């Protein structure tokens, strides 16, 4: 099986590791979809048996986000060799390489072979904005992996641990709270309905509801910090300036368009994250202040008609 997947990667714009990860995610998606299907009778009936593919997608996504976050934080904040003294922009853009990097392999293999197809197959996941976002993520990851370079030169790998790792901390909480978004009617109704006579479902719903409230708070905090603020900072003060400087004289076999593409995509993503951050901040502000101004109480006196 390993030899087959390695051979398969020769026909895909993916590394062997990325191909393994993508196929594994696809296999897990099929397995969990069957488990949550009401016809198999593996699990009791609930919202998960009505939204089988979506539920399976979230179950597969959660551990992926955890792994990407762990590796990203380890390499970005705690790698002693991350900031070498005297390193230039060219060193940071072209001097770091790891074809077996896990976050980049997820960003290419899992997205191409699992996440993007699920956006077409599962109706609840058919969001044109997120589909475009995932296509953009794949193209950025593939460019960083050196897919479009003649000799396979990795481009900007120094920043991969941030863009495909650190920021995914907020995605851990988003993966959970997405279950109970109003657009996923079955889960939303299950969490907010009060028709259970059995104490176990009531206790379960209370626990899930409390976890959802905590996850929403943590999502807002981590998104605002890591994506709304830190993402534009890293992009416009470090990554983009390094790309501009390094591509003044790129190595042989590295097309100039790859630099322009990364500059454009990273800048666009930075603006998008900042925009989403503003929307989340406004929602948090609205929640904290009660959403609307309190109406002044009426004095109860009627004005006399003249």
C-alpha cells in the first residue's frame, strides 16, 4: 500500500507524504460517514445521522488541526535554529527546506484530495467562499513546496510553520462550534430544543452547550490575536518584504511568477483575515454591550393635545 501511494504521488502535484495524508483523510471520511449513517445502526439517531458527511468531515478535521497547531507552534516559537544570526531575506525564502513538513503536506495533500472534493460532495460544506479559500491555500502550499520550481526548490518554507500551523489554533475551536451554527439546522435544533424527558440527553446537551460557549470565546480570542492582528503583522512586516528582497535575484529554476504569486496571495489573505477579524470583533462588541441600546422607560404621562 505504501509503495502504491508513493507511486501515485508521481502523477499528482504532491509529495509522497502529502499523498499519504490526503488518502488517509479520504479513507477516514468514508469510514466515519458510514458510521454516522442511520442505515448502519452503529450510533443512535441524532443530528449526526442526518448530517453524516458533514459530521464525518468535522471529526476528521479536528485532529488534523491539533497536529498542525502543535507542529506550527513548536517550529515557529520554540525552534532554537529558527532565527539564525545574520540570516538574510534570501536565506529565509530559499535557505530553508523540509519536503516532509507535516503542515505543508496537510496544506497540499489533505486539501486537494479530501477537503476541496468534500466541498462539492457534501451540501452543508458547499460554501463558495471557503472553497475559494481552500483552493488558494493549496496553491500557496504547493508553491512553498517547490511544485512549480524546476529543481523543486522550496520557497518561503521559513514562514510555513506560521501560515500552516500557528494560526490553526483558532481552527480547533471553529471545528467544534461549526456544528451548532444555525445553518446546520439539525444540530442547532438538537442543542436548543427542550423536549427531552430522559435525563441523559439533557445532561449531554448541557455539557455540549457549555463547551460550545467556551469554544466560541476561545475562538474569538485566538482568531483576533493570531489572524486578525498577528497575521497582517507577519505578512506585511516580514514575509512580503522578504519575498520582494529575495526575488531580486532568485535561484536558477525558480520562476519569478512564484514570488509575485506568493506576495499577492499572502497580502490578500492578510487583508481577508483582518476583515474577518473586524467582523468578529464587532460581534463580540455587540454581545458584550447587549446588541442594542436600551430603550428609555416611558414616564407613563401622555401629552395633552392642544
